[in-house]
C-alpha cells in the first residue's frame, strides 16, 4: 500500500495531520450549530391583545404573532395606551395590570413586586409616542436587550405602522429570549474560534509545505551541483591567495572549513534518497531539505568569496567590482554615523557631532583614493583591506563615543529607557543581536548596492561566520562587539558588525503622548414605576 505515494507511513501521517487539523477548524461551527439546535425556537406563544388606543388591526396582528416561535413557553401580551399625556409608560402599564384586569394575571402571585414568569408585555402609546417592553424574571432580558426590542419598532411607529412595529418587537423578542448567548458560551466559542483559526493557518501551511519542500529540494540540488562543478576551480583559485598577510591567511584557513563542510554535505546528499509523494510532507524530510539547502548555499557563497579573494589579490581585470563589494559594509557604517550626527543636530541634546561628521568626510575621500592606489601598486590588496578594517573600527569607536555622550547628557522624557536599550545593544554579542548589513548605502550624493554575504572581510552575513565566531564549535572571542579569532595573527578584528545596531534613534524613540477622552450620551429610556415597591423587569423609551 502507498506504492508511488511515498509509503504507508507517509500517507497515514499526512491524513492524520490533515484530519486532526480539519476537526479543529470545523469545531467552532459544529459546536455553534449544536447550540443553535438546542436553543431553536419552537414554542407558539399564547397571545392576548388589549388595543385600548384603537390603533391595531387586532385579527391580523394576532395571526401574525402566533406565527412567531419562541425558545421558551411565553405568554405574549400587547397593550396600546391612549392619550397624548403619557409621561411614564411603565407606570401606565403597571396601573393597567393592577386595575383593569381581574385578578391581575400579569403580576406574579408568589411575589407581587414582579411580573409573572413567562410573561412578555409589549406596550405602545401611539399618541404619547412611547414604547415599552416588560418581562417576567425567568425570561432574563437585559436592559440593553429591552432597548434593542424597542428600537426595532420605532421606524414602523414613526410611520404609524402600529401592527408592523408590534410584530417587529415580537420577532426581536423571540431572537433574544433564551437564545443561549451566555458569557460562558461566548468565551467557549471564542476559544474554539481561536483554536480553529490557528488550525486553519497551520492546515494551509501544511498543505503548502509539501510542494514548497519539493521546490526547495530542487533548488538545493541545483545549488550543490554548481558547488560540485566549481569545486576544483575553487581549490585552484585558493592557490592564488597569498598566506603572508592576515586576510589571505584567514581565507586559506577558512578553506579547511569549506573542505570539511563539502565532504559532510556530500555525504548527506548521498544518504538522502529523493523523496516522492507524501514524503514531502514528513517533518524529517522538510528539516533535511532545509538544512541541505542552507548548507549548499553557504558552500556556493564561499566559492564566490574565494573567487573574489583570488581576483583582488591577483588584481585581475575585474578587481574593481570586487573592491566595490568590499567597500559596501564600510559605506553602510559611515552612512549610519552621518545619520546619527544629523539626529544629534536636530535633537535638543547638548552634544556636538561636528568632529565625527568631518572625520566621516575624510574617510570618504580616502576610500575614493584607494582604487587609484591599488591600480598604481602603491597599496597592496592586503593593505587596502586593512584600511577598510581601520575605517570600520574608527566608525565604531566614534559611534560608541558619540552615543555615550548623548546618553550621558540626555535628561528628556524616556531617556532611561533609551539608555537601557543602548547598553543592551552594546553588551550583546553579534550572534545574539542578529544584526546584518542591508546590502545598500546612500551617502554624500552617491549610492550603491552590494552582497554582504560574499565580502572577503567577515561580517554577520558571511556563510561560515558561526564557526569563525565560535558559535558553532570555533574558538572565537567577542570584545566590545568585535569578534577576534585565533586565525587573526595580529589580534585584529575578523568580523565587523553594523554600527547601526548601537544607534538609538532619539527623535523616533520618544513616545507620543497618548490622550484618551470619554463622553456620555443621553438616553430616553426609563425604568421606574413611579414609586411603590414594584420592581418588575421592563423599560420604555420615546420614538
């Protein structure tokens, strides 16, 4: 079973995952339907109509009201109150119940201060323009629901459609009485909706993950094929990189990682049979493919780094493009420093960034001169890379110094929070900050793009940075945000991280004042019965 589909276990796993997720997705609707069936309207009301204002077509209205179905047995009474001087409809309805009806059947015999259980009174004073709703305690209609019932009739009443208004009130009452919308049900359904929502997102992702894993597999396979094809050429190019300087020696040392990783990834590819069918949905397959894709891409990137190093150190014809790529991270750092100086100038902090701005301008001039020096031979490639190191270190020192002065002098609102953020970003090693170069810069009217993953100088986007930093078994050491490693014979930095991670944008970090206002609106509703001890549920309003 499962031949051509990926095997029985893969098929079973897929349908179990989809089945469980589908049940969770459907659960809110199933439970809501069960509640609705349980509380479905099915009782015909007992109807009595007291049209004291002679406003209703009693026979038609009685027939219409008997078609309305309630969830509980309900005694339905309609009362119209005559006269224009109806000030308190609540009192008029109570007075009618006590004096005009023998035995006061609308009032509870057990407790005369309440309406009788199961009773629903809909009252309207056509000339007095009042409408009211009164219920027995067992029907449990809230003040808000009473207003809702009254509002459902007002448009009809304003148009003098008295039958239509009463019918609308009856239908709305039937919707609200014993509908099962308890707080417990609401919380339960909201919880199920949350679970169902998460399950829906997961199910969509799971169904998508199979084709996506298959696509990643093909990309990873093609990537590694290119690595294999270029492996011998990479070894040959590495021979062009001199080992008598820090940067060249580091590249050659990193080649040992490349050889080891190449061997390991080759073994992994050989041990992974090509998945098919439902195997693409298996978690182990997905993890293996993701790992192989990431590691194959890292090997391909390192081959590009070796190629760049060989081109630059041998000063081949296309070395200017490699040099521009190397300058990218430094240009981003200078851009961050200049931006910080502008922020300082615009802020109210008593700190001067003019010295840092002038230094940045000198660095830009120096960077513009270096290609000519490389072309003439007055500066070697290794010396040029060391100049980039010096500028990068200088930017960090000046950003750190300027930020420290800003933090020290900042006494504005929110300064404590910004100080804590700055200290945190300063103390965390690059592996924890996950700060990466963006690959583009714009400064002094010029702009450029580059690939930070393929620079000779190491940065957080470098494919083997984890090993160099000691995160993945290396022997790195982090000091002042700059990683130092045993491969660096001079003790200089081998990994430069963006200084933008240290910068706190003061103008953007100040929180806006949040003001909140509250208002109240009047209501025409009333709930009193003009004295006495009667406390039956009910209210009225004008239309």
